[in-house]
């Protein structure tokens, strides 16, 4: 059976309700574990579903593309942060970066 999105959203709001939680000195995380009953992994290989969370998990997260010199120009034209093999060697040498 499917979990309705509204029911999942209500459960997340209940968990994150400030009235039910005490103040912590660290950022807390929530793990979701789903058990699939009557699901044969040898026969059914795929399933799909998505749910938009009420808050963005990592709003300031940056992603870099690791590429060779041939693809670096294409990625930079698309406005992506890139790293080539020379940059990776510098990163491994300088641990403060």
C-alpha cells in the first residue's frame, strides 16, 4: 500500500514540531527506514517514488565536476565548478583547502 504524501508530510511536521523537542547544541538529523513487504527483489528490480520535503536539506551545498581538460571547457560554459586532475593533485597535497 502507498503512503499518502499528506500523511508523510504531517508525520514529518509532528517530528519537527518545536513543542515536542528539547533544544540541542548540535544539528539533528532524521533517518527514514522503509520495509517493503511482499516485495521480491529477484523479480521486481525497480520501484519509484518521490516526496518533496518541507525544508531544503543543504541549501548552501556546492557541487564540482571532476573532468579532463577536454570536458572542462564545456562544463565551465555551463556555469559549473570544475576540477581537473592537476587540481585534484593540489587538493591532495594541501590538506587546508
